[in-house]
C-alpha cells in the first residue's frame, strides 16, 4: 500500500514524502510509516517557523485499508490541533498532481483499477478549476473504460495506475502509452492543491462525521451479499 503526505504554502509544495508500506512479515506497515512521516513533517514545519492552517485528505475512491488509514490519520490530527478539514476526491487529486507536474496537460483522463472487472474513472479540464474541486469520480466496467480510452482525442492526457491501458491492442497501447503521464510529485500535493480551492470557498468537512467514499462494497461484503 502506498501513501503520501505533503505540506503546501499556497499552491507551492514545500515538503513531500511518499510512504511505501510492505505487507511482508516483519516489515513496517503504511500506517506506522505514515505516522512517522507526519511527525517528521510537523518537526520540519516547526523548525521552519511555520504553522498549519488546515488539513486536506483524499476520501476515495481507492484502497479500502488505505482510505481508512488516511482518513483516520487526518481526523485525529485535526481533532488534536483544532484544525479545519477539507475532503478531496482521490482521482481529482491525481489530476491536480499531474497538471502541476506537466504544464502542457490541459485535459486528462484518470483511471484506477477497482478490481473485479471495474475501474474508477475521472475526467478533468485544467481551465475549469472548480470542475476538479467539485468532481466526484465514478466507477465503470472494464469494457466501458476500454471504450472510453480508445475514443479519447489526441488532446487528452492519461494518468492513473499501471493497468490504465486496459485490454487495448498493441497498436492502441503504443498510442495511449504516449499520452500516459507519470506523477513526479506525490499525490498528496494534488490533495493539497484541490483542498486549497475548496477551503477558499469555505467548503470544510465535519471532522467527526468524515468518512471514506468507497463507491463499491468490499470483496467480503459482496461475498456476504451473495451468500446471506
């Protein structure tokens, strides 16, 4: 599971860390590593004589465990420090990160593997900042995703995880791969960029009631529904 955190001064990232937790026995988990990096970030902020004004967190869609860890960490920090909280769509955060790293990208299609024949999808336009801030990604079948991927124009960039090319043919994969943009910054930078837009509009989330947005039941819930 991969997580990240970042500190922004306005729209400028001034501190960022990627947290890669291993699931192998005896290895540190992302939750523990995230707590350590958060402590490092707080120490850096204090040493720089800065202060924290608000916290933004991605609430999904995404990994069930990852979302719970991230949201719980943000809520606990906000509660302990009496800070306002802003929640951001995960795919909107990725779009903001990619557009921050790639100035030439004007339109972007984001795809993440939702497993079990599905994908999380989001489409964004740089010229409409509020469409990024207010967007809520949806979930589509692999077939729907592949159809959309094949139909995008040359002006649209593509980003997401490594399965984004779907079941495209070799020729299609080559063409789409040229549109694929890697994130140089951590995704938390995008969370902060979108969060700032929402904060400037006063769109904060209640710390106590904030919850992940999964978009789909877990594998265990789906199994329970099939076998009541």
